[in-house]
């Protein structure tokens, strides 16, 4: 196997795991982030303050420390997660906290007028969320979700520190074998850039224009 063929093989393995991390962590992060953000926006009690505290802790807690806690700390409590699953769960939890902050802000500020109009028509809270809040919020949250998806691709490199073989791990392996730094780094950089542009295009195509 030539060095180039070996690079393609290594990068292919890393690419698969990087995309798998994105696929397994982003959808739960979006769902949990929307649920957490709506709960924070619609409740005014001790429960709301508790949810705010949870979101603040997750946003302030270093992702790498959370991954380490899941991989090395949970076994001491009797629960063992492999490095890939632990990384996906940690990424999903941290991303959901950031998304929830945008959702809460969007509900309280960006679409406040629409919410008041819905309430004046006698809509229940569930009808308000279903027919007014979510459709408008999803359109306005597209850039946030796109940025979060790109960010997940970038922070997936942290999973390599606990044994997950992702794109940057492939580059490091090639460097250690062939003592060639620039070839694998340029290769994975191009792949990261292509993934970011592809994700941006996909989310733009999936989301209709908001003409209001």
C-alpha cells in the first residue's frame, strides 16, 4: 500500500466516525435544546430556575471534562459507556444547552408579538406552541442549528483524546507513520471545510424562506 492509498484508508475511517458522531449527537441536541428552551420560556417558577441552572452548568462545563467523566468516571458508578457513545452523549448534552438559550431568547423576544396575537385569539399554550411558535422559530433557528452542526464537526476532534478514531486521529496516525505533517493536515482541513459548506447548503435547502 502506497502512502497515498494508506492516507485515503485512514481518512475514510476517520471521516465515517466523524460523520457518525454528528449524526448521533446533533438530532438529540436539537430536540432536547428545543424542549429545554421552551420549558425555560414558558415556566415561571422554581422549576424554571432549576432548568436555567442546568443549562448554565452545561454551557460552562468543559466538553472534554464531560467526555472524560463519562468515559472514566461512570464505570466507578457501575455504568460503562464506550468512548464513542460517551462522546456522542456529551456533545449532545452541551449542544442542547446552547440551543436552548437561543430558543428561550427567540420565544421571549423575537416572536413575542405573534405569541400575543395567538393568545388574543384564545389559543391554548399547546396550540400556540404548535401553530405559532415552532413554525416561526424553526425558520429563525436555521442559522443557529447550522452553526451548531459545524461546531459539532469541529469539537468531534476532542473524542480522539479518549480513543475515538476521527478525522484528526487519522491525520495524527499518518504523521506518526510517514513523518509528513502537511499532507494529512491539508487533506482533513479540506474535508472539514467541505463538510461545513455541505451542511450549510443542506439546511438552507430544507428550510423555507421567512418572508415576514
